[in-house]
C-alpha cells in the first residue's frame, strides 16, 4: 500500500489518512489524530523542522542502534480501531512492535518503508472505485463524497 493522502472528515473534522493498494483501485481510510496527521503531511510535503520531531527522533535512535524499520503492517480492525505492527530488524533478527497505525505510517513515510495491510482489513474496510481513477482530484472528490456519508462505526457493521 502507499499513502495516498491525508484528508478530514466533514462531520467531526477528524484527520483521515488514505492508503491505496499498489495494484488495484482500493482505498483504506484510517482515522488518526491531529499530531500524527501533521507528522505525516509534513514529510509528504517535504517540510522540515529545525529540531527532530518524535518520529524523526525514533528513526535516528534506530539508526544509532544499527536497527532498521523493515515494514509497517495494518494488521486488524477490532471494535472500530485499527491495529498495526512495525517490523524492525536488529542484530540479524526481526522484532514486531505493536503500534497505532498513525505512528507506524509516520515512521514509514520518513524512510520509505513498505506499508502492507492484512487481506481481512482490506476486505472489511477498503473502498473500491468502479473504474480505474487516474485523476487525483477525481479521487479526492469521490472520497469527500464518501466521507460526507460515513462514520467510523460503519466499518464495524460486518462484525458479530
């Protein structure tokens, strides 16, 4: 998956990061906090700060320890909450770290780490456009229309 962009839902003005499948026309919206949205947007827009922000600091610490973020994964959706894991390689071993998706994505965007999502999460929560959409403005417009009529609870409709 790739980070397609960050938007805001029209009702609660809550930031949403929009992930897109690499091979397909599916988009995964994940509601996130304002600080994490700012951290993601800052890197997507190529902005920098005079001092390291939290996610930048974490990447620097990992580098100093000869550790590397291998990938981030959106692993599940449970009770309207997305879960993620950060896979870090250190000393020849991989370590899985539980994370909020927003923090995992803020790290991934800083180092171009691969982003994956569990098939079940995509099946449950992704939005698929009928035809291939090339125009970014068209995707944004369709997504805004979707946001006007959706709430986080809608993604739990299929759960028992």
